[in-house]
C-alpha cells in the first residue's frame, strides 16, 4: 500500500505502534475498508506481519504499546487495545490493558472485530512464553522454578514436561506431569521444545 503524505506527517515518519522508521506501510484498521486518514495507521513491516499473523508473535516487541497506547489517534488506540487483548496471558500486557481507557465509540470499534487475530472464532489458542502455539501432546520446558501448591516440591527450571494437555477455555493453562504428579502450569512459564 502506498503511504500517503498526511499519514506520514501525522506519524512523524515512524511506525505508530513501535516507533521504528523502517519499512513503513499504511494499514487500514478492520473492519473498515476505507483507506482514509482516520481509518488508517502507519506501521512497520514487523508490526504488520505480526498483526496479520504472517510471523510468529514476538511478545517483547509489543512492549512498545506502553508508549503508543496513549496516542490521541483512535485508530492507533484500537490496534493497541487489540494487541494487548491478544497478549492478555502476559502480566505486563494485562496491566497495560487494565489501564487503557477508550471513548465509547473507539471501544466499540476495537471490539467490532478480532478477525486479524483468529482464524476460527471459537478456537482458544494456548501460546508459550515466546508466542508459539501449543498443542496437546507437545513437550515444553519450564523457564522458571515453580512452587507446586499441594505437591510439596518445586518444579525446577529446565524440566521437560512431555505430553501436555490443554485446559479448554483457559488459554493461559496447560496440564502436565512433573515428578509423577499431574499439575496445572501457566503457559507464560514454558517454552515449546
């Protein structure tokens, strides 16, 4: 898409989400199809690829929303809201999401579609700490020592948990066997092996 002059001026020739000046494209915020200034944002290739799910989600890249969520541009606010909602398994993202305030009309726009983030409206995606999709039967590695409540032991960092199961309707939880005991593990504390 061509980047028009008004959009380039408004964004000060930087990505309106992460502030990088490289590889900029205009992006029409769904569900709108009008490439007007009010319905579009200027973003870099990395943000675009992750919004459209053409690239694996780089969770740490989106820490930039700490700044851009305060933009006065409604289209930028909508995309910040949608990305923070998508990252709600991350503590920092949930904290930012809880602080974000949108006017009623802007909130309705943000909630109007989540099409760019899900191929199946009813599918719950379990994502590891790096944003990789977890599936039942996968092996994961613990990235942090975890105190097992009621188990009387600590699951050590680096422990492999084989043959995990996914907790339906709760994308932040998986189940696996550690030290012979079936436990629930938060997905933000594992990485796919």
